[in-house]
């Protein structure tokens, strides 16, 4: 009986966290995934990794995926 209670609380909390993350994501700027970033910059995986490591490009990790702010690319191409 107690396990069911704990499980339902955990599920409820996870749903609340998911909803908050989705709200945050919609309020944040648009993001570009790694495949699109490679295509836009004409770079390989390893070159993009080096750019992240050297702080040459801003990035965020959400879950297991890495994203880049779309504004970085629009600003870079407008310069």
C-alpha cells in the first residue's frame, strides 16, 4: 500500500517537473540541435566538440542532447 503511495507521489512530481521544463523551454530562445549546428557551420562532430570545449560556441545540454542558441547563428551570419 505504501509503495503505491510513494510511486504516485514520484509520478506526480515528475509530471510537475516536466511541465515546468516545457514552460521554461517555451520562454527561452529557440535552440538548434547538433545536426543543424554542424550543417550551419559546415563542421564535423569533433570540430563542434572542440568549439564547445574552447568556449567558442554557447551550448546547453538538455537530457542527453546538446543544443545551441539560434541567436548565436543569426548573429554570427549577420556580422
